[in-house]
C-alpha cells in the first residue's frame, strides 16, 4: 500500500481500510530500513505519530480535514519547520530550530498532513547531485532496484553495489528519493534552476515546478529570491495536482505572490490531443545530451504526433546564454542572501573573539562549504560598483531576452514545450564527483534553468528506463499560470508511457498485502 | 579672514511615526526593554520576507507633498550591503535607484538681528526623500571587550530627506531643520524629537574661493541637537578655512562632532571607501502609487495609495498657520514665528484671545514676554504651565476693565506662577491692588504732590515735560500703585496747565 498513489491511499483512509497511525508507522519503519539511502536528515517520529493520532481521531468522527488528512509527507530541509531542526544541510544551521513554519508547511499541517521529516539536499540547495551537504550524499533508490541490478550484469557483488550506486540528482535529492522509495506519498522540494525536476527525472517520480508567484516562498530559505519556487514531488501527475491545489494562492507574507484567487482543479482525462500544439525547442538538443535521451525525446514527439497533436520545431535562440546569465544572477543573490549568516542571532557562531569582524569571518568560513563560499565570492565580485553594469545589469537584460523567447513561442500558437529534463540517466556517484559542483551544475542545469529565468511552470514526468535500468524523464514547459493545461497534458503523457514501478526489496518487506494493487497502480 | 563661499547640505533621517515597522509587524516604541520588539524578519531569521507597511508609505507621500516634491508614481527598493553588528541581514533595504519623492523645496525664516524684529525667508532645495530601514543599536563595552546589540530599532521606518548644499552656515542649517521638524510634527509623519533619536542630522560642509573649483566636502555626524548642529557646522567651516589658509588640504572624510570640546574630529570607523554592492530588493515589487487620474476603476482601495487623496487631507503647514495668525490677529510675523516655535503656545494664545476682550495685539505681549520667559526660566513646556489660558484671560480682563494697573497685573501674575490655585481677583483683593476708583481722592493726592514739589512743577512749566513722570511716580507711590497712570497724568496736566 505504500506504493499506492496519494489519492488511492487517501480513499483508503476515508473508507477505513487503513488507519493513519498504521500508515505512519509503516512509513517510519521503511525510512529506518532504507536509512542507507540517506534521504532524511531528520525524522520527526514523535510529532508525526502525534499528527497521525489526531488524524485518526478526525477520521473516526467522520470529519477529516480533506484529501491530505493523515497523509505522510516529507519536506526538504530548507523549509522552516517550527520545533523541528532546519539545517539546509549546512554546518551553519546545524541544530537550528526555527520558531515558525513556512507557509507551505503550515498549509499542509492545517490540512492534516503528517510530517515525517526533513529531507537531505545539497548545502543551501546549491548543486545538482545532492552530494554536497554536510550530512553526506543521497543515494538514488534505483541503485538498489531489481531493474538496475539486472542491467549491471551478473558480476554485481555487494561491494560493487557499494561503489556502483547512482546519485539522485539535485538539489532536492532527498525528497525525490523519499517519494521514490515509498517512504512518503509526496514531498516538498525547491526549484531554482531545476532542483526539483532534475532529481525527479533521475528518481523516476513526478517533479513539478509551479509558476513563480503562485506558491508562497515565505519560510523557504532562499537561494535566488527572483527564481526560487517550492517544488512538488509525487508518484503521479494527479497527486501533483492535489498538492498544488492545497498550496497555491496569495500569501500576504510573500509580496511576490500574485493577488488573484487560485482555483484548485481536478485533472480530467484528455481524450483528444488534436487541438494541442507541442513545441520542440531545437536548442534543447544540448551538448552532452545522450543519444538515448535524444531517441526518447523523439519517440515522445512522435507519440503526440501519432495521436493527432500538432508537433512543431521551435527556437528559443537565447538558450545557450542562460547558464552564464544564471551564474551571474544566482551568485549575486546568494552573496546577498548569505550575508545574514554572521553567527550573532542564530546558527553556528565561531569561538573567535578578537573582534566582530574576525568573528564574522571565522563563523562564515566554518559554517559554509566551498560551494557556498565560492558563490558568495563570485556574487560579491559581480555586485561591485565597477562591475555592476557589466555583469549584473547585463545578465538581467539577457534574462529578459530569454523570457521573451518563450513569450514569442507561446504567442505563435504553441501550447506546451516538450524537452528532456536531464542530459542522461543518473551517473554513478564515483563518476559524478570527478568534476566540481560548479562544472556539474553548469552541465546539468542547462535543460531546466531557463524555465526559472522566465518564471514558467514546468514538470518532469518519468518516461522510461534507460539501458542501465535507470529512470529517465521528459519535461513539459507551459505558459504562466496555466498549470491546469500543463498537468492535463502531462497526465495524458504519463498514461501513454506507463512508466514501470520500482522493484525494491525493502519495500516488499514492509508492504503487507492488505491492499492489493496492479502493476501500474500509480496511474489511474 | 579671506572671503570664502560656504556650502552646507544636510542628510536628515526622520523616524516615521507608525505603530509597526517598515517591513514587519513588530511594534515601534522608544525605550522598550532591549530586544523586546523584534520580529522574525527584524532578526533576519532565514526564510522571512519583507512586507511593506502602508502607513510608512503614506507618511513619506505626505512629507514629500509638504516639501513640494514630485512624488514618483513608481519607486524601487534596493539592498545596501555592509557588515555590522546592528544590521542583522547584512544589508539595509533602502531606495537608491528611484526614491519615492524628488525635487522639492523647503522655505524657512531667519532673524536678521538678535531682537527678533526682522525676518528674512530663505529656501533650500530638497533633492529627494527615500524610505529605508533603521538599524539596531550597538553598545560597545570596552571593559569587557564585548558589544551589546539591541534590535528594537532594527527595521523601523525612516524617511531620509536630502537637502542640497544651498545653506551657508550653522544658523541657516539650524533654521531649516527646525522648520522641517515643525512640518513633520504638524503632518504627524514623524515626531521628530532629536533627543529620542527620531530626527538625526548629518551635515556636508565644503568651502572655496569664488572663482576657484568647488572644495572637497566633509561629512559631520554625531550631532544630537539643533543647537549643536549650528555649532558643529560653524566649527567645521572655520576649520576648513583655516586649513586651506595654512596651505593644507581638506580630506573627503567623515568627522564626528564632539559636543564637549565643541569641535569635529575624524571618525575611526570609516576606513577606506565602502562599496555597498547595491542590488535590487527581489522580494519587493516596485511601489506603485496612483492619483485620481491614474487610479483604475475596480481597484480595491485598501490595496492602493492615492496621492491626490492624501494631498486633499494635508493639514495647514506651519508657514500657512503663521500667515493665518498674522492675518487673523494682526500680530507681527516674528510673533507668529515664536508662537509656532513653542509647542502649544499658539493654541494657548488663541485660547486666551477667545476668553478676553483685550485686543490680540496686546495679548501677544503678555504671551511672548511674560508667559514665555517664565516658562523658559523654569524649563517648562506650555503644557506644564501653572497658569492656564483661562486664568491668564481672567487677569487680562481685569486689566482691560481698568480695575487694576498693568504694574499690578504683573504683580498678580508673579503670584499666580506659584500655582496655589488662587484666582486673579482673589490675589488682587489680598494684596489690595485695585485701582482707586474715587476721582476726588485721586485729585487730592495729585494736588498734594504738586504742592509738595515746587521745583519739579517749575521745571515742567519751564518746558521739561519729562519731569512729569516723576510726579506720576510719586502719585503712584502714595497710592501704593493703585492709581491708573494715564488718569494721573491727565489730572496732573490739567492742574498744571491751569
């Protein structure tokens, strides 16, 4: 039952086929036995059980708060959770207990969701592998799947398993792994350059990046304020729509959320795609795109074409400049956002007592890893008076051009863009760490990051298994605030491809046969 | 002293009078226990975001309109970065690129001489007004090698008013600041009390010989009162002139005013040029203001600020109030200046005028000379006056009805200051200060004085009328001050002419 979708398990709760406390206990047990994945930084066992008990009371009275009541979820550790440690996988915030809940966390709790714990990430969400946090790297559950092991060949011994495990992608790797390994039914991530979609693709789950301004960022510890969004990771597109419905809407505490009322929607099954126009941006045939990926992308385009949709090649000419542009704007904002970490009010404080300045310097050196420090230095460089026009302002102008590329394409009649999410399937950890964080980020963000520049909604849908037996996803990018259309198309696609269920030993052990399901239980 | 041109500009930070801070809901209050008014956002807890306080924007618009500025319908917020213990976020949110108001002017008056008998009006250009956050306070405890940080003030809304270097000396700067203070207090946009840190002034000073290039300017900080402002500026001007005359140069530096020594000294803190790495504040959209013309039809009025609406509701500014006082009561401009310069004095004056038949032109003398000097002597505010407007009006009525002489009135007033609760009439009766009403008795006394002072009489008749005053004085003495000097003069003159 842990492998069921959110909707299915919610129905089971409502019908009394399973109790919230039992569900919670199972998830907690599974988290324990999949500890080697290192997906969770903090497991909030006591509070989760308490929430589950309260949910159970409500179900008994026949007064559940809604579809999320009693549903175990996980939250990336860069969201503030009152009373539960929030670390951002950094020494700077080790032991930091926030006094308030992020708006999205509060919304989930208000609807009765059970918060299992905080998931692992790259330090301060900087990275594309979830390998650079102080609590160690996250392991992709698919590393331990029957599908991957089979493809690794008969020579795979336990030692090989140790060295062959693949990364989750990042920076929301912990959340993706948590959902993929069935320890929770949905997880919150964050997405600044692809940090929700990238790990979603590598872990075979759905990763939704909503339009900027739709979901509140209050309580999300920022990386780039003008690009960050809370991300949603689920087993299927329908579940993502459910989460979106509970999270979206204006928040007076976040002045960048739009004022308009948000109407939660149900996804209907798209019967006829003939009115749809799918755009294939040619620049997304990026350097480093594996031939396997290219073939899959092509196959997907054909899928739409054969179903009657209009599939056209389009151009987003400024795509090649987006990485450099992102680098300037991201590091500039990082330098600014990290200025508050001085050890005075909260977080790590160095023992250095010579002067305020030396205290600051030592605290920041001790608290931040190389990646964070590198970005701060770059960012400060770009913000210097003599460099501001050359770099920051120029980058803002290029950003405008990138955003306009999308506007032009959507105006020309294209409804949705179809692209790969990543260049290839997940790399083995030992291979991934051969290059530094900056190099990897520059490589891996290329397909996802323009959507953040333009503030557009985008979703990664698990599509197929690679030759190595690992998940690969394709990305749909939609018009601003047109999540309904985006998700409707994504749902149709998901149904067509019938992505296989991960076969994990641990899950089989923990999932009793109380709840029978078909092989493709994730999709209705 | 060689002739130099002096340029004085001012950067004034006025704390906005509001219930809560500029970007967060924590309270604004003076002298609260340390760190008791600090929200999560003020403490820069990660993940918190700024939310703009409407009242602060309105205060800035009001102030901009009162200073004849153009209000920018679109203004922007920026981050100004520097590290300091009292700046939790490592940056201040301010308006560097496009502030809320620009290109205004402030008119102020100066007395030409010390007798306050002639005033001249000057104008200083207002470069801009910007909204920004105040910082917290840090106290350096050198004995224990520690710094104590209080964040109560962190995030309080400020209006920075920048005045161009149109002023020439301390006196002008002081007068301009005083007028700004009155305007802010009238608007209610800031309480502007310097002693409570609600108004902070930094001065920019430079000098040069006419015809030569403009001089290097220095910034003078740490000025805690208007009086010290004038002193600091005049000292700095003098210092620069002397330095240049001795062949030295002026450094573009920041200097602190030492009020004990009465001089400016270089500040240790600012070493080298600071690069503030300005960056747009990404969490705040541009601030859009509307006027009657641009206001969209279905806009929720709670979400917008209408500049015209605010303009219509501006109270009378001090300059307008002064004019009205002069027109309504026939007093001199200098008088109305002083009336408005003391909190509550104008209201006191008007209240007395209402309650007495004495002409305002006469009342003003009693207010400005007798009442005000007494209050000053005892460091009292008008509010704290032991003599209320009712009581003073009562006294003035006795004088007006000629029941007492003006000398007697002053005596009664002296008694009233004791604040023992006696009415003027009671004091008059107690001290037997009533004017003699019996004309015959008065005539007899006059005659007696004339008879007793033949020399003086001869002097008067010889053509020296001033000696009459002596006789009047003698009559006053005989009547123990209870005679009307005007009447006495008339009687004496009548008798002497016959």
